[in-house]
C-alpha cells in the first residue's frame, strides 16, 4: 500500500471532466470500463480505510468516561495525510488511463 500512497501524491485531487472516448478507447465498452474503474476504486477505498484504522488504533485509549477524550498530535497528522489523498475513484481512473490496471473476464462455464 505504501507504493500507492507515494504514487498518488502527484495526482491532482480535484475532479476534472474526462473525455469518454478516451476512457472507452481501450475496450470499446463504456459499462465495462466503468465497472473496472469502480471495482478498483472500491478495492483502494477498503485498503486505505483498513490501513488508516490500523494506524489510528495504535493511539486508541480506552477510557470509561466520555469527558476524557484526548487528542494526539500524531493521530491528527495521520488523519490529515489521508484526507489529502485523492479520492479512490480518481486514483483508479488514473491507473486505468495509464494502463496500470490488469483485468480479465470471468469464465462463465
């Protein structure tokens, strides 16, 4: 996962319009293209979420009262880093357009 975080630093986190012809030019099927991008975005989202929760659990303090909520500086920095990452859909679309995704059809036998 760390290689994904380093690669996505160069991706513009802002949404921009895309040319549908460019997206569909690889397999000539818009629905298949969107399915591939969506499934990859879901994978990325789950991986990033799992990684973030794992890192934040290191700082978790179980207390019996709600009043004892403490804010940890490292915890805030980790959260800010993950907030600044581009949306998983943008990452998946960038991977698709740069031919970094491999996908195949399931055999229906």
